[in-house]
C-alpha cells in the first residue's frame, strides 16, 4: 500500500497539467496519473491553436508539450497508468485503482476530459481506421490529393475542413443546419477555400464500403432527399462526450453526463473536484481548462486546511 497523498490528479490535458503545476508550487504531496504518453489531451490532435494568449498559431502538439515541460521543470510528471476504478470517493481517504497499482489520497481532481462523440450509424465502427477518423491532424496526410467528407458544424469540424483542404483535392463539409456554429473567423477561412463544398441541411445515414470507405449516404432534413457522396475518408467532428464512466454512480451529473461543478470545481462529493471539459460549463476551451486547473488546486488547499484545522 502506498502512502496517503494530499492530492491525486487524474488526467493529463490542459486542466490536469495546470493542476499539477499549481499543486507542485503549493508543495502538496501529489500523485498524478495519466494513461497517455503525449501531454495535452485533446489538444494534441489540433492542427493549430490560434486562441491561446501569447501563442498564436501554435500546434496542439507543441502546446501540450510546452505545458508538460513546465510541469516537469517543477518536478512533477504523471505516472503512465490506466485507471480502472475509484472507491470511497465520498470518504476522507479515496482509493484509486490502476492497472498496475493502488493509490490513496485525501483529495482528487478529476480531469479526464472528454472523447469524440460518434454518429452511431452503420459502417462507422466497421470502417474505423479504414477511412473513418475522428482526428484530421492525425490521419489527414493519408488523404493527400483525395476526396474526404467532414461531418459537423462547430469549430472542430470547420478547423478540420480547413486543414484537410490544404491536403485534399476535395472536401465536403456536411452539416445538419443551414449555417455553421463555428467562430466567424474560422467560417471566413472555410468560405475562402475553393475546394471546400458545403452540404447544408444534411445528416449522415450510413458510411459505405467493405474494406475501406468508398462513400457516405446522407439525407437532406428539409426535403427528405437521400443521396450518396463518393469519398475516400470520413472525418467525424460532432462534439464530445465527457469521460465520466468511473464516477457516474458516485457524483451528481447533469443531463448530458457532465459532472455538476462550478468555477471552483466543487462536486457533490467532499474532497473531489472537477476541472476541464469534464464539468458543467458554458465554454470548453484550452484557456478555460487551464483556469479550472488553477481553481481546483485552490479549492483543494482550502478543503485540506479546513480538515486539518477541525473545520468541516
């Protein structure tokens, strides 16, 4: 059995890394766990981060590495272990089970982040890795001078389409509405790309192909017309789903599965705090995740001080 830590940080995205930086500076006895080897979480799959202050145009991979290097300089690195379960998180001592070890901590910061939402249509799972992708920056190079479809209408989908337009012969952007939800600056880039064709008011029905993607069947939501687009790849960017599987029976969640927690990260369980994309919030961006990481460590310090001074 390991020592009882003041704090366990679970997750290595911007929120988790910032929490690690602040915990190190606060001299908290901290265990930090993240299964991914590349620091940064979701941002590592982002081609360009243009809205993080002071670092315009930096790649997501480089930004994640800069965050991770900052934490390393302060002497804290994550243990690369896969989380299996959490026990007794409402108690004074919480238990974290990983594939390799068991750890105990007085407080926990949950910074698992989120994962890509699926379309849940025929062909999506069967052709995963065979033309279906959720990461344009990871897989875009495979489609140089070919035709691809991007599904979605938010910032991620628009950014993916712009990135792919620089590699591909043709990019279809399929969106269920008649206007994009993406920021205006990104929309301007979309409409400036001659090889991006908007497919408005349309939803995907099926991804076609046997051993690789050959097309996608779509339906116009206004006319009901169905048609097929010939394509070599389908990039799906329709939002994210919070990684709350480990705590869904132990913490209060909202109707979309996010942990109910405000700016201070305080959850329904004493000593458990949520930071980043995993919690209820209006805006999920790198800058808000970083803020969450700092705020939750401040909340941890207050919680531990109250416990140690008999003020419950």
